C-alpha cells in the first residue's frame, strides 16, 4: 500500500509542541491548524495512537477526489475502495462537513455517502458504531478520513476518579513538554487535584506507552494485524530515578491521585500528601519542575479571592524553590502576574473547555 497522510489532532495553540513530540518519535511532522500531519502506513497509525501523549485523536486520510455537484459525489463514493479498509461485518458512522464548496448541504452529502456504503459496498450503519468515517468537503475537494482512535486519546483508562475541572492528560503532556520536561528530574504539583501532571510525568520517566491499557477504533478495521499490534506493545518500562510529588489541601483529591497512580502503574514512584500551599517545601532531590493548574475563578466574585492564593504560591516558590523551573496554567494573566514570578515570553493560548488557557513558564528561579 502507498503511504498516506495521518493527521494527529490537538488543541489549537499546541501544534508546535505536538510537532516536537512527533519529531521525537522519529517522524517528519508538518504543523497545521488544529493538528500535525505525517506520512506513513497503518503501523504508523497504531504507533501514534499507542505512543503520542499530546494528540487528542489520530485520523487516517484514506483518499480524496474533486466534487462539483451531489450526483458526482454519489458516483465517486460508489467507486471509492472502502472495502480495503472498512469491514462489512461491523457498522460504521458517517460524519460530513462542507466548507467553501459547491456542495454546501452536509446532510445531503452524508445521505449520498451512506447510500453508497450500504448499496454498493455492503456496509451497515449505526449511530453508535465504533468506527467513524469523516468526509470533509472543502474548496470542492472531498477528503475521506477514518477516526482511528475512537474514544479521545486523553482517556488513557487509568484516571477513573476526577475532581472539578480536571486537566486532560493530552494537554498535561504537552504543557510538560513546553516546560522542557523530558523524563529527567523531579516534578512537583502543589495543587494536584486528581494527579494528572504527576502521573503523566512519572509515566514519561518510566517509558510507559500512554495507550497501553485501552482499546482503539483501528482494531475494528480490515487493515488491522493483531499479531503485529501485540508485538508493538511489548516495550519494557524503565524504573525512574526521580520521584514525583503531588500535594493538595483536599483529602479527597489525595485519595483520588493515589488510586489513579496505582492504576497507571506508577504508584511506586509517586508521592501524594495533604498539604496547604503554605506548607509546601521542596523534596530532597536536585531542582526540577514545579507545574500547577490552580483555580481560575471563572465565576464572578471568585477572582478577588484568588489573588491572595496566587500571591502566596509565588512567594513560597520564590523563597523555597531556588533552582527550580515553574509552569503555571491559568486562563487569567492577571492572576499569573500576582505570583510576581519572572515569567518567560508568553506562549500561544490554548482552547480548553470553552476557556483560553495559557502556560506561564519561568527559567530556573534565582
């Protein structure tokens, strides 16, 4: 089979960080809006789903053709080699979008593609199908993609317990990368919530594949090779030299973090303790990274109360964490400024849960 485009989706604003990650995996990625493209074969699709920490999902672009009107779409969809990829014994779901094209009615286009699938290719349809075929008609070009991930990739299968406004693992991984974290050195999160930053850092250090314990949509395609997939998952974990630390003032958060870390297989080298910011002290390790996702105060009236929290956090870090780098994720630049920490130039904001959040980073504190 000829190589094809594989598109790794990410939150807008994190394309550069995901490009860096895929380059580290040995690819030649090209950043675009909302994701990164590589060229590869089906084993590369499996590998990206298994090993990419920052991608939200992986789309396999299986072909494209020009369409000027709906009858032409019908004809070309009937001739498209769907049977090379989709299995007739398993249902498929179809999603269509139309932009700047002569075919502008997504519903009509979807109906024609679905009819071609059922009448010509012998496929069945279901709204809850494990496999989704996406058709994007843009500038009169119809591109077919398969969502090879299924459930979003931040669902690693370990974080079964979460608190309020949990950080997605995919975002946490790319924020860690933007802070220069490469699996070496200690990581501290003093407002750890359900433990996402700490667990993600520990997994990176241990060389654990983020997708090791979950299922993927590509396992239900005609192109899937179960034996090759089993062999691909045989990576041996490393025992990290560093220990990873989370604290929170909430007992429930600590219980959640411990349980989540144990499920992820990193309980032996993560430590979670109940502590307020005023109690925070650096662990007995060389300086590493403090990364924290404090409350943002999105609701009216909360913001004033948070200035003292951010101020206290900045004071503790400046006084006690000399030599450590700091990363603070917040939607409010004013709150970040209240820490009085010497932040590096700003990065692109990231769309997350209806908010624009930003990572504010420092060099090693002096």
